[in-house]
């Protein structure tokens, strides 16, 4: 946290959802982003243990006024995860009627997975911004893991969901995944961000909880790939 930004990275199984039998295995990161002046905050991918997320915000004297959705998979928004019921955005809406900011290409998927309605959602587009007090959040459409995956850029911080991990990237073999789109999202968009941009991923799958774009350009094979042909070789040759 800084004087001009409230920012909390919370790991399922450690800070929240400690008692959940599956949450720790999935190692989801959730985030609270807020404006210190207004004491209003947004929660990124509320899942697994929504009351604890809201409690953290309340203890920090912040009011949650919306949710930022990276993509529609149940471990990020709630729903049926291979037979495990995960609480998520529906539990949030029971507590607070707040807007869900979801990419326009992901809205139908979110409705199918969670049952939310169009009136619950605010559909975003690539390059749009959302202002929360003095905090500006830029939406980056990064398809590949899902059609409407999006990242959130706050100054020199990138909340990347399942598009980019520390020394990895999201799967492209699930329904809605697209390996070629992932190549362009990684190499033509995220790799071009300033090297000092701090990466905050959607899962704790790497050797550290955060990294930088500069470090990932050195250490992450998926971000370093130089051509689409090389990408297909990296992905096992499957087109």
C-alpha cells in the first residue's frame, strides 16, 4: 500500500479460505484495489471466501463498490469446479449490489458459469479506463486463456489473471482457449509494457508471488518467444 493506492494481494489457502479443502491447492490470488481518499475499493476475482475478502477490506476501513473480473472460470468467479462448488460473485452480490466489470467478450460466459444477469455486469472494452477516486484502472483485453480474458493496469502494476504467471502463462487447452491469441496477447501486448511494470498473477504457480515484466522477458519462455512458428514449437506443435 502507498499514500495514493490501496493494494492488497490475498492468497487462497493462506490469507483467505484457509479452511477450504481445495482452495489452497488452486492457489488463487485475489486483490483489493482502492482509493485512499474516498476509502472505496474494488475486489479482483472474488471467489472461495468472499466474506473474508470483505472483512479484510472492512478492517482496512474500505468499502467494496465493485468487482473486476479477469475471466469466467469458476476458481475466479464461483460456480462448479469439477464437482466442487466455489462461492464467488453471487455471494458478493448477496452482500453488496455492486457492478461486475467484465470484458464484453466474456459476459456470456460469466452468465453461464454463475447465473448473473446483464444488469449485474458492466461490459468493458480494450483500452477503456475506470476511475476510482484518484486511481485509474486501464482494461487490457488479453484473449487466449478465454475469449474475454482481461488484465488491469494501474500505473506500474499489472494484475494479469490467468494470462501471465511468474515464469508461465495460462492454459489454452480448456474450452474457449486459443493458443494463437495467447501468443499475441503475451508478445504483442504484455511484453511491450515498461520493464519496471510489476506483475501480479492470478495464481501462485511460480517461484515468487510477483515479478516484473523485465524479469519475465529474461526468465519466462512464453513471454520471450520471438515468432509464431517458435510459439507453436513451444506449445508442442499443435495448431
